[in-house]
C-alpha cells in the first residue's frame, strides 16, 4: 500500500506542477470553459462479488484517489489507487483447525480469543475513456465511458482484539490469509456534472471488475489444501468521485520599478 501511494504522489507531481482548486475562478477566466488539463479525483465505491469471489467475500467498499488528464476533444487518461475493505468473509474452512469443540478460538494464555476476519484489498490501475456532452449549462457536463486495466490484490485480514494467537502471527499467518493477486479489467460508465459556475464537479456511475488472479500462498494450514488458479474473480459496483482541478500557480499582481 505504501509504495502504491508513493507512485501515485509522483505521478501527481509530474502531471500537475501546480495546485488543486476545488472551486472559483481567476479574474478573466471563463467558469464555463471546457476543462482541459489535469484533475485530481477523490472517489468512493461499493461492490457486490460474483464468481469465485462470492464464495470468499460478501459486499465490499473502496476509497481512493486518482489523477486524470483531459483533452479538448473529450478524451481522458488516468492513474488511480483504491483501498478495498469488507466485513463479510465467507471462505469455507477458514480457521477450522484453531476452533475448539465449543466453536471458540483459544489464545496463547488459554482464554477465548476475539478474532474477526475481514476483507482487505488494493487496486492500482490506469484508465482511458471519453466524455460526451449532454447539453447542460456547463460544457463539461455529460456522459462518460472508461476502460481501466491494472493490478488487483485481496486477502483475509484478521483483527485480533488483545489476544495473541501464534498461528495468526508472522510467519504462520501466510497459511491463513488467502493472499491472491493478478490482472484486472475495469469497464465503467456514468455521468459527470459541472455546476454552471464551475465550483461543483462530481461523477457517478456503474462499473464491473473482471479479474484473472493467482493464489499467492502455497498451502492453506486450516484446510490442508492448496488454492487453484487462475481465479476468475468478478464484482459489480457503483462509484462516485469529487473532482478537483489542478492548475499552475498564477498571480494577478503588477510590479513597478
């Protein structure tokens, strides 16, 4: 996760060379002019799993950010990072070798351990797409279609509340977390809105996650089996994003000597 954020920050610096503006215009600037240049996208989303992923996880959500370059003809190209979480873990046989006859997990001190399994994931992808103007009061309001491609990784995260269980510590954790990663295609379509004064900009729509992922663990300690790949993990979801323009720093001051 750390290195993904570093790469995104480097790309942000490369594209912008300036500052983000959430609203307002400079003197002499037309608020309704087409947005040509670089934008920062702060986005959220929700997904419902399909395929093999539905046997492992339930509903999930994502938060993230991205940077996008737009052209006067409506084409846009972006680089995005997302962090994925979920509270519904359905993986068959998970931790079954750690459960006592009463259905409890016992910690190193012989007490009942409060262990919660959660979904964790990261997505790092590029996008290319286009926007078609809808005839709204701002020329940048319109329908959007994009195709994304990149890397998707997910695993089971164990939240252990004050009870140490050796099997869920490194290096034994690798036998339980089901770490899986691989390539992702992410087609999506939606609508982008720009207010007439240019101060409010956001987008929303529907998307599909099409993954071809490989298990990264050689052995599952709880079931005594090995995951088989590649996995055709799928998800369908919704997305929304707030758009910030990145503009070069300017000044309206005149200097006299």
